[in-house]
């Protein structure tokens, strides 16, 4: 018997997602892609007719091959159609002028300005309006009298759009890539007189209503004195509103493995479903009642998904719940693998680039891990006692989800929560209770006495949750940090997890050989990295907040050069220090020394018997590489001609690029983060005219050179 037969939808996922991934890495093929569906439809029809005409049953595989190719191309074409740059009316081809745009997400107002996601709809061309497309982050200045903006409002905007480039540091969050996956490619800064609200009918009526419901529910919490961190966690748990979460709270939840609590996910949607199922139970008496109940459940669940912002986790949960609801109303019981696969295809057909979203990946991997691994783990310990059984059930779910998400968690977040099982014993039941109490507060929000008492109970439980998380985070060795693995090693880890599962399930020697082979490959990959590091030297000029931060590494040692002459002042800039330390951890460098560029007692040989780095005033010699720092204006009449490999412009000097090139003859110019944006862009243009390579860290990201 064909082992794939019970899972027809699972077989469709692989070619469909492969097509999307191919488009991401191979790019689009232009307008020819639109001819593929016609060609494949004809081929698919031929594959169905040919075996019948020829009467050969053995040709049935032709249909499967062609159909899989069709799905592959469908995924590829859907991704092409969603790629903004493939639209001839894309705003990137006309980045300046007069536009009509709509607000695509609830805007954020900080008092001085508004930050909003703008979806461009039209642009002015030759006195008329033509279609335009693309999304941008808008930073809009405001003045007194400007009305409050909401999701769906239309704006008339006169400004120039600039492309968002990757200016991140190594091993840091790639904000531009994150925005690109959401279809946002540009940004725009507009003064108060460059934009205005226009009286067009707001778009997205249903989502607009959902966001207004969310705002009203948040007001109910505020009116009942749910404040501070308790409000932040409650709003995140119930409504997916995360704007009030501070960094310390996020770090506590992340370090204890409870970050999933702060994002509305399958557990939250499932609790809402159980609540609605109980509330509408009276409709189960007849077939028409069951159909009405299914319809109401679908409406409520999808409306709740929109209220919480339609995050990937919520989309997955809503899509997965919809199929059992429909099946139950028709007396059907669909297979979980088919439900999971159908939700993947449905969601990726709407937004194919969600496949690159970490929350989407973690959501599906966690659910897959629970479906596959929960039962084998749960069966390891059998007890008839109620409380130990419930605790073990929670632990089994946690371990199953953790195993399935471990490689991608290490790759993305570079840490592992050691006490994740302890955390989930308390967090899962307590967060479920908080959701039920929170629903009660929202329902009785206008009943003064009941709402007040319920809100106080809610605040206490959220305070208790935060206290438990904070306590666990501050236990010794609560998390292993500084774990950096490559994409190759992440994939090898996943293959190793799968091979171990197959060996433990089927007890075949071939799977054991596979486990050993993958373990050897993983160790060889780690060894290759160490050998490569020991044989190379690197220079990195970081992009930090208007400061100078340089790293010189050789083998397993490094020297950090900070801007400024005060050691304590430099160390106090913790963010800059953490950026450098993350790079050292990623390279496996455990020994480093710090120096300050303007320190009066800075030695000529920065670290004798440690690393071959020498500094003579504003000149640095490292691994036969000559580096000059230019932080002052060039004196008039200065005619000395030098030859350097790199010229670093720092401290916003008053110079002309032509003069710097004539004196230093650099192989490449590097503009660090201490310079103004105006001068940086001017220097880049001048260097391009002179034909000299130029790298600005605030525009192009950190400069990296390996020797």
C-alpha cells in the first residue's frame, strides 16, 4: 500500500513551497512566467488523456510528475506576482512626486510625528492619475489641528521615496530583509505641509472594523485600571497588541522560553474556540443548528484573527481550526496532517513570502513537532494520578515543540532556555486562566462593580505570571547565550533530528548509520569553521549609533577600538558593546582586548605579544594592511603623497573627497557612523565620480574585510 495515500494534501505542499523558495533565491523570469500556466494546463490535460488512449496503466506516473511540476510552477508564479518589483507600476520606478496612499496598518503617534505603513495606490502623471503599487514606511510630521489617522484612511502625499537598504551589522537583526518579506521596500519622510488626509471612502472595511473593536477593547482594560506591565502583557495575550511591551519584559520571556505567550498563537485561538464552543453548545440539537454554529464559529474566529493583527501564528491557527469546524458540521473527521497541509497552501497562496517569516516557521514547526512527537514522549511515563498526568502532559507538549524548533531557534535567536520545562509548568495553565479572566473583563467591562473586581483579579494573575518569569530568568544559568550556527549546520541539525526519530521509531540499522553520518558531517562543518577562522584575519567597521567601533581579529584573538578617549564612557554604551561581543561569539573568539582611539596613553603597539596591530597617530598597520583615519580637515598646502589600503573618514571632517584621494590614494574609502548623512551621501557621490570604491556603514551596513 502507498504510505502517502492517507495524506494527499501533504504531498502537494512540497512542490508548491519548493516553487516559492526557488523564486526567492533564483529570482523571477519576467513576463514569460505568465505563459507557464497555459503550457502546463495543456500538458496536464495530455497526461490525463494519454494513458486512457494508449491503455497503458504503467504510464500513470506521468500524471503525477506533470501535476507536481504544475504545483511547483504555481508556487513560483504566485511568488512572482507578489514580488512588488515585478509590477511595471511599482513606486520604485517613480520614486518622487504626488501620490495617493492608504494607511495599511494602525499608525503609531509619538506626539511629534506619525509612523505608518503606506500602501501607494495612485501617482500623478501629466496632470492625471495613474495606478501605482508598493508599500513604504511613512514618517509624517504633524502640526496642531491635524485629525487622528486610522487604518484605511487615504492620504495625499508629495514627497520622495527612498529604498530601504540593509545597513545592519553582522549577526544582527536584518530589518530591511524583514520589511522586504512583508512587501515594504521604501520609506518616506514628509513634513506636515507635504501631506493631508483626503475624503475618500476608507479601504478595508472589515479590517478597519476589527481594529476599531480592538481599540475599544483596549480602552475597556484601561478604564478598569489595568496599567503598566500588567496592561502590556494582557493586551499581548488577549489582543496581540505588543506596542507597550518594553525590552526588559521581552528579554525575560525570551530567556525563559515563554516568548510564545506574548504572541497570539494556536493556544490562544484554541482557548477562544473552546469558549465559543461551550457558548454555542445549544445549537447542536439538529443539523441546521450545527451548520449555523459552524458558520458563527468561523466568523468569530476569523474576526478575532483580524482583531489581533493577522499574524502568521494566528493565520495558521484560524486556518487549521476552520477545517475541523467545517468537517464536524458535515460529520467528517479530517486527518491532522491534511489539515496542516491545507492551511499551509491556503496561507502561502495569499502571501507566499510568509514562508520566510520566522514566526510562521516556528508556528508550523512547533505544531508539527507536537503532532509527531507528543504521543511517543507522553507514553514514556504513564500514571493514573490526575495531577502528575497533567504536569507530564504539559511537559510532553513543551519538549515536543522544543525539539521541533530547536535548530531554527538556535540559528535565529542564538540562545537556549535551560528551564523551558519549568517555565511551561507554571506559564501554560496560568496564561490560559488569564485569557479566561481577561475575556470576562472585556464582556462585563461596562458593569462597574463586576468589571472592577474582575480587573483586579486579572491584574493579580498577570503580576504573578510576570513575577514567575522574572524569577526563572534570574536563576543561575537560565539560558545559554552566544550560540551561533550557520544555515548549513541548522539544516544538518534538522536532518539529524529526523534521522534519530526514524531510528527510535523503526529500529533499523540504516537509520542508525544515517544518524552517525549526519553527526560526522555536523562535526566536520564545525571543524571547517574553526580551521577557516584560524587561517584568516578580519577587519570590521561597525554601524553603531554615531560612534566609531572597529574590530581587528586574527585567529582566536581580537582587538576592539572604540571612539572617544574615556574608557568608562565607551563601556557605558552597552548596545555598541553588545554588537561587538555578538560578533566575537559568532566567530568563536573568547579572548579580546579593548582600546580607545583618542586615549592619551594608547600604546603604539596596541597589544604586544597578543596581536600584530600597530598604531601611529591616525595610521594603523594590521596584517600588512595600511589603514588611515581622517578626522580633521586637511591643512592648506599639504602635499605629502601617501598610499593606503583603506581610508576611514571619521568625526565628520570638513574635507573634499578629491583632496583626500590625491593625498592618500586609497584602495577603498570607508565612511563610519560618526559622520552626518548629508556629508556621507555627498562623499559617496564624489567617490563614484572619481572611480574609487566607497563604503558607508550607515547606508551599506558594517564593512567587513577578510584577509
